[in-house]
């Protein structure tokens, strides 16, 4: 189920994005970027509609995914 990111509390959204960008196995290529920069990049993707917050009712977990991967 897609959860509109605008309906999340700002602190909750930031925590979700931070967990996403610091997750083990997340690869951002050759250029090293700060966590804050990566958070803002993901936030921009959400605003642009290129990414969505996905909630799994079966596991109770949220994730951020590219819209075109749905």
C-alpha cells in the first residue's frame, strides 16, 4: 500500500529516509556523499513523485521504492 509521504509527521519521514539511506548494502556509487545530502536527495525524489513510501500490511514495515519499480 502506498502511503502519501505528505501525511507522515516530518520527524517520522526524516527517520524513515535516514534509515533508508544508511541501510547496509546501500550503494551510492564512487562519489562519497553525506547522510544529510542523501536524505535531501530522497526527499526530492518523493516530492517529484519518482519515489513512494510503501507499507507492507503483511510485515508491518515501511520502505521507500522507486515508483517505476511498482
